[in-house]
C-alpha cells in the first residue's frame, strides 16, 4: 500500500476490521472498505487490481475462481490484474522454517521482534497446508511469546492458469527474479473487445 500510493489512487479492501484500522492509520489518504474479496461489490471498475498475499487464504478451487471472477468484474476493459502464488504444489517446501527480524523506521527502539514461520503439509493429497507463526517480542528486554496458526490453499500452477483463463483473462506470466525458485507472477488482462462471450 505504501509504495502503490506514491503513484496511484488506491482503494483497498480487507475482511478484518483490525487490519483496516491499521491500514487507515498508516495510509489516511487511501480509501478502504471492509469486504470479502470473493463476493464484494464496490459498484465501480478500476484500471488495475492487485491481489497480494491474501490470495493464499483461498483454500478451495471454487474460492480461487470466485476471487478471480470478482476481480474481473471490477476491472475496466483493458485493465490488468496482478496476482501470484506464494507456494505451489509442485515445489512446496515441506516442513520448512524461516526466521526474520523486524526492522523499519516505525519500530520503537525499545522493542525487538523475531518472527518464526513453519510450513507443513499434513496431507499431500489435499489442496491446503498448515502455517504456524511464532513471535518473540521483547519490550524493554522482557520477553512475550505470541503464536498464530493458518491453513492456506496449495494448488498446482496448472490450476492457477486454468482458473484465470476460465474467467476470461489473457494470462501473462513473468518471474520477478532470475532465480528458478521464484514462482511466476500472473499479469492478467481483461480484453478490450466486447461480444457474445465477453463478461
């Protein structure tokens, strides 16, 4: 949001009141709506739609498709939707753990946060996995531990491609970096032409 608003007029949605409160506090010049991206209706269309990390919480193919259909509906003809999978079934890093340290201008000097994320797939036959978050928070040297648990979706790249094409998008793929471990970014265009098959 911070980077987008430097060059664009930004409208954001989120299903969480708490997330919206923080977003508005940090980005007062932007417009926000509490809504579910699978079925919201702002009754307007945009030049572009960005679906970032939240897409990983679509845990069925039906939800994934509904999100793409709704994004298509909110795009002007010729508009572009950008989205990408954090993980795909073909290359999921089973039981992987990452550790990161909170940094940034907004972090108070007396607070240190270590973030631990573990990803585990208990059933390779389904289309979801488990993510456990652990936060080690030290304020004035005193430790507090918080944890959170999520169940994101896990689909093959073919499911992503077919869902996007089924909606009617012209699907373009690019990789953000040359390193092969990065998954593709999908830049999806809503066709300019109209006709019997247009949506």
